[in-house]
């Protein structure tokens, strides 16, 4: 039989290592969970699934205005992309938080691919119809992006931007934007040729850039300077060697044989004059 008359020292919350922890409010817990991690990426003590589940549990315990303010701070100040989308998704589950969903969704979506990312988060636990506030938020966020942004982030995933357009029934601002959306539906968007390639067409490394004309001229000048350094100056060579080089390189005609006067014996030496260019 187990004993119940034992000393229980497990008072209050504990850390993952068993040390006493300070109790904080659900708002601070939600703030710490959202701003101190990248969504669904494992940490030292917790995996990404546990962190996402804790965020979902804490959202209904915090006031809707504070959750909305946290989502805006996470997107605009901390530059997080998925955590604000998850906050808005959890706000759409509860009646007390739904009134701010459309406004917050249109604000935290600041890149074209986040339209499809939000729908993927919304359908993570199964495909369900989009709520009215979610459709209003997506319809308000869709006209913010031009043809270049839509073409750049229209990736080949399970949910495409044209699917989001069909789901939210967004309305274009003018005829030009209506034409862009028709191209998006038919897959005929044109991306301008810029230095940054589109991830849809260039999945590998970016193309190599041609060297500038100034760089090529600089390399030529450098090569000329290096070759001039290797060549000894004229004052270092002897007159006899220079005369021999001129004689051999001027024309293929061989030099005339030495004259008899030069072959004559030099006084006091017992030998004839030696041609400086001859090898013997």
C-alpha cells in the first residue's frame, strides 16, 4: 500500500530541470512563447509541436486586444512571419476574438506568399470552410501586391495564390489590377528581368554575372604592369649583349664573317680578337 503521509515539496510551477519557477500571467506566457521562438522549430527542452500547442491554449485566456497587439508586434518589430499568422488563426476559433480577425489579418500579411501560408495554417487540422472574418481579411490583403510580387511568390505548392483568390473573392482596385489577376488565374504573369531571380523558375544558385568592362581593363593593366616588372631595364644590360640581340633579331640574314684585321694577332696577347657574339 502506498503511503500518503509524506512530505510534498512540489509547490508551485517548476522548470524542465525541476527548479522552482516564478508564476507569470497567461499574457506573459503567450508573449514569451511567441517572441522567443521560431514557430514549429524545436528548442532545447521542447519541440515545435509543444510550443505551437501552448500558444493555441493561451490565446483564449488573453484578451483579444492584447493578442492582436502581440501579433502586430511580432510581425512588424520582431519580423516573424508564421507566429502572427498562427495567432490570427487561433483568434478565429473563438467568438470573443473573431471581431478583430479581418483587421489583424490584413495588417500582418505583408508578403504575397503569406496569403497561401495562412490558408495552409488554417487547414492544418483538416479542411474547413473559411470564416467570414478570414475571407474579409484575405480580400483586404490581396490588392496590396503588384504583378512582380504575385509572380515571384506564386509557388508550386498544394495551395496557390489563385486558390486564395477564389476563396476570398477579392475585388481589384482598377482595371489594371483586374488584368493582373486574370494573368494570375491563367498562369501568365510576367516577371521583370532583375538581378534577383524568381524562386519559382530558379531553384538553384543565381546565374553568374559578367565582369564589368572596367574590371577587365584593370586586370589588363595589372598584367601589363607585372610583365614590365619582370623585364629588366635597359641600363642593366651590357652594350655587347644589346648589340648581339639587335643583330640576331633584326633580320634572318647572318652577320658577315669577321675581317682579317680582327682575326689578326693582338699585340702582346698571342690571340686574335674575339667576337663578343660568338660562343667560342
